[in-house]
C-alpha cells in the first residue's frame, strides 16, 4: 500500500497509510508527498486523497481550488529559507535546504524531498524543521522521533498464540514484538518494519501449526480411548 | 464507524460468544474428545498454555480458584489481553499508559514471565 508524508498546519510527519490520514482529520490545506512524486503537492492533487477528502467533508468542493494552485513547495521550504541561522554549527553545505529539493535524476526516492535522510540524519531534519529552526534542539528531536507511526508489534496476537497455539513460536513472536518497538524507538524504522513482519509471520505459523495439530491430537485421543 | 468495521466486530463477538458457550457446556477435564496439548503429548512436559481449556471452563462457571490452579498464567493474561486489544483497536487507553505497556522492556518482560512460568510449572508440577 502507498505511504504518504504529510505537511499539515506546519507540521510534517509520515509515513502514514491512507486510513491514518483519514483519522488525522486533514483538510485540503495539507501538502503531501509519496514515493514517485518529484516534490510536495497539494493534497487535492493526489486523486485517492482528494477522493478521501470529498468523502470526509460530504462531497464539499475539496477539489475546487485544486486547479488554481500549481505544485507549490510546502511551508517547510518557505519558512526554513526565511529563518535565521540556528545556534548550532551550520549543516554541511551539501545538506543545505535550498539545494535539496528538485534535484534532477533522483527517481524512486523513498523519502520526501526535504527529509531525504530520514533514517540517519535526524540533526539535519530538525535544523530545517519550520518550528524548530533556531532553537530547542532536544525537544525538536524528540518530537520528530515520534512522528512516523510505529509498525504493529502484534503483541496481543503473540500472547494469544503462545497460550492457544504453539508456545515456542509464540515466544519468538513476543521477542520480535519487543525488537520492533526497540528499533522504532531508536529511530531505525526499516528494522522495526522488518521485525514487525517477522512477528506477524511467527504468529501466522503458530496459528497454522495449531490448526493442523489440534485435530490430530483429537484423533490420537480417540485412538487411545479405543485401544484402552 | 464504517460498515466494514462494524461487521468485523460483529463477527468477532459472535465467535467469542459461540466459543464461550462451547467451553461453558463442555468440561475439558472429563471429556476425552477435547484436543490435548501437542507439546505435552510429544514431550511429556507441560507448555505455558496447558490447562487453558480447563481454566476457561472453570472461569465460565465462576470457579476462579480452580481456574488459577489449572493455569495461573492464562487467567492473569486475560485482563492483559483485553487491555492490549483495547489499546490496539480503540482509543480508550490514555497514551501515557500506552507508552508503558508497549515499551519494549515491558514486552520482553512478558516474554521472560512466560518462559519462567513454563519452567516453574514443570519443576513444581503446577
């Protein structure tokens, strides 16, 4: 499924699923970016999101001004160009905001233009963040670390699988759930996603083993009963 | 709430009610047809979930002490599971509580408790 980064009311976050955006209650002033787009666009420019907005606001004219607005760089860009230099040492020149967006020839980007290095360089993101360019560095870092959604840990299902289906695989799933959360907290979102998948698969296998072995065990009970 | 979600919740509730009725009316301790733990059958050692069916039957009949005797961990895990389900699928749990119960130390602690319980019940034949 497609994941979206969003810039809404001056706050940037992501990646979100379509449902998550719906729950956030975004309106048509938001900007979005997803993999495959060159730059941030108005939310109404993305067909499926526009459709969602129209559904959300009862078919009100969400798309009415979509045509009048060209692809505009989001607020992040504007603000960070205006703000004075932060108290921290300047970021390396090649990381400067003005040079980041719209570089030719980087197709298939996985991250939005002004947050190119989501997985490594938190410092860079924070310095260019509209709300924090200029100060309160630690708070900004904490806020941004919370922004992407944590992939599901599947903990409940791991516990249920441990009790009901297959204990060893259930325990494995609990361990993977913990690793998901740990890596998410440390900002390694890719690893978190990976462990989230592992825990899901452990649970699926546990349930399958449970489904296969339970009738067998019933059969063996009956056979023992007949023999005895 | 969307229609899809309502249907989902309805199906889950129906299954739960059917399962509860099933385990209320059948006593796994005396019925030979009930599935037995495969781990126990194969190794002779109890797993962490052994006795859950009997515990559930006792719980549904209101015998909490019996349920605790059959599988303490299962009885204690029920409220835990309810809290986690509410946390995952509703917004009823405050985010401060969420932070604690989904912390990775909490999760790993649950894993350790499961293993300890498993070892303990085999040593002391609980």
